[in-house]
């Protein structure tokens, strides 16, 4: 498994591999890898990638000023070992300084799907995500890139960016990997105390009840999550493609939730 710190080094290697006929998969991550991330590497393997490039980069541009950029868990050594074991063939772990040169001044803005949900609560977040992912696409020349349904809005925004900017690659979205309790796996779960972890299960439990039809409105879902002791940021029902609000929870919708468990912001969603 190769490792790259310099964008140019990754770009040169990927270009050479591509010219040699290799099918390249890109798996963008912020590290602190867990089974959710590893499932994306497995998906890349299943789709026949010859080279699986995992990027590990806590992207400062997608964090708001009062968010957890500094506290975000980082463990380069463990991440490398996990990538190797999962079958990645290259890992890219750049520094902010070599991803964003002095006077960096070009950003990618998606202006439709980014408006609501997390985009409304985290101004500038998707601008940061789109910018870094566009850079990674230009560095890795992937035939396809794998994202998780866990970040549903993000996956839709990236799909739109790929369509609208004519990136020559496929976007693959892999299902949400959960802990045995149902809690969606997340690097941020590392912030949770044992007691918080128990409370946090209310999010996935409630969304499962929504999908099963036992909880019929987003207001009822929000109440159930609050009752467990979380602070709801939003629970919304949207069209799964356009992300436009839908009044009734019905087929073709996605119900998404974001809630604070203590100081930790968690997200989850279900497709109806
Ligand atoms: P992150 O490191 O949190 O930025 O996530 C990197 C990629 O892994 C994104 O495409 C996420 O959607 C995906 N991902 C994170 N958690 C999970 C999960 N529990 N199941 C599936 N994919 C995930």
C-alpha cells in the first residue's frame, strides 16, 4: 500500500495508473476510520477497482468557527493499518497547508440541494465539502468515488456537482453501517460517554419506527428523540431526489435527523 502526503505525488501516481489501464476508486474520509468507512473500501473492491485510494483529511474549510475542527479525532497510524487490512492500495493524508496554498481563493458552491437540512444549520459546510472533493477528484482521477448514505445530503450534493461540472466519474453510495444497538457508526461517536451512547440510540430507533410506519410525522419523531434526552437540530421529511420538503412521509421520501447528544451532533436518515 502506497502512502502520499503531497498532492502532486498522488496525482502523478494516479495519472500513471490510469494510463496503464487501472480502474481507480476514491474513498474520501476524514479519518478516525470505523466499519462504516471500511464498508466503502469493500464496496470499491466489489465493483472491481484495481486501485483503491483512501483520502484521510480533516478538511478545515468544511467546519464552522464554533465546530469541532480541533477536537475531531485523528489517528493516522490506526487509519493506515485499517486501510491496509481492508484492501486499500493507496492512502492520501495531506496537511491543510499542502491542500490549501496561501491565498487559496477558488471554491465550489452547490446552490440548490445544499440550502436546507445540514446546509442551513452549518453555513459554508457544503462549500467546503464540494471544494475538497473536487480537488480530490482532480488529484485521484477516479473512475468512481464511494460515499456513505450516512451523509445523505452530502451524497446528493456530490452527485449534483459531478453532473453539473461534468466530472468524468460515477458516484457510488453505500448503505449506512450501524453499531449492534442501531446507532449509525460515526467518528464522532468517540465523543460519547457510555450514558450518552445509550441515549443516542433514540435517533436510529425513532427513524426505524418512522420507516415501519409506527411514527407517522416528523413532529412525533422529533418529540420521541427529545424525550430520550437529546436536543433535536432538525427532523425533516424531504423528496429523496430533490431534497424538497414533503408534507407526508411516503414512498420516495428520505427522513433525516440531526440531534445533539450532549455536545456531540449526530446525524442519521432513512429512505422510505
Ligand atoms: P467522514 O469521515 O465522516 O467524513 O465520512 C467519510 C465517508 O464515509 C462519507 O462518505 C460518509 O458518508 C461515510 N460514512 C461515515 N459513516 C458511515 C456509516 N456509518 N456507514 C456508511 N458510510 C459511512
